[in-house]
C-alpha cells in the first residue's frame, strides 16, 4: 500500500470516528428518562405534567398490582392492587428527576392514605415507583424535603417499579379531548367535563390549602 493510500485510510478512519462521536453526542442530547407516579385521578396528573417544559409526554395507566393487563373496571373496583398511575417521559437535560419529584409532592395531598380528594379507594392513593437504588434515594430525599416543609407526616410510599400497563385509549389526553360525553352536568366535551370534574373534586383547593404558593399547577 502506498503512502497516499495509507494517508487516505487514516483520514477515513478519523472521519468515521468523528462521525461516531457526533452521533453519540446527538443520541445523548436526544435521550429521555421516565418517572412513574400515582397521584389520584390520572387525567389530572397527566394534564399537570404535560405542561412542564422538558416533559416529552405523559401516559395514563396502571401500576403496582398483580393483575395482568388490567382494565379500568378491574382497577377501580378494587382487588387488582394497581394504582392509577402515569408514566412521565422527560428530557433530563431540561428538567431533572429531582424537580419532577418535588413538583409531584406539591401537586397532591401526600398526607391522605385513603385516596385523593373526592376519589376514594386504594387505586387513587399516591405512590412513587423506582427502578433502582439511585431513583429510590432521590425519591426518599424529595419525600423528606416535602415532609419537612409541610410539617405533616407524608404517607406516600416509594415502591419498586414493576409492569406499567397503558390505560384504555379514551383515558389518554382526556383533559383536552373533544368528544361529547354524558356527565352529571349534561352532555359536555371531554375538555369541559374534565375541568368541571377537577373543580368539583376539590383537587386544586386542597392542594392550595396544603402548599400555598408552592403548588406548581394550581390555576394553570
């Protein structure tokens, strides 16, 4: 092989290496992480966190139970062990897990062991799901911080993350849906029905009473 050919080979190798490094940088920059939490009605938690800069998407679903492929009816009637939960996909370069955990605690009533607001029962309880010791440590730190600020015992458990089941299609993005649904207020678009439900359930009023100006989603 001539010197010119050797030079071309080296140059090509360098270009390939630089291209690989650039691709790796882009992959990291475009990387996402997930956080699974339960905060009562998943419509509300989905609505709240989809408004956070850096959050790529929120999916409503079920987690924490033993029933495989549970339906909404299975979960809400009790016995499945599942919580109404959401999976938050976020860009950690824009918003950190710690920030999202802090926001989560201040968007719910973490002192309530029987449900959330007007929704009662095991499936409406709060919880944080973690996949490893690092996530557990961050969740415990956020919980301790919230408890110190609130001055009340926080009962939200930190649980080992298991299978997350996506809820039925009609639950996804319910808060901004345009379908007409029959409610106790009469026929309403989903978005309007959601607003009325949230207000009637007392979610924002209770969160504001607990957290005051630190409540991140009240009034949004």
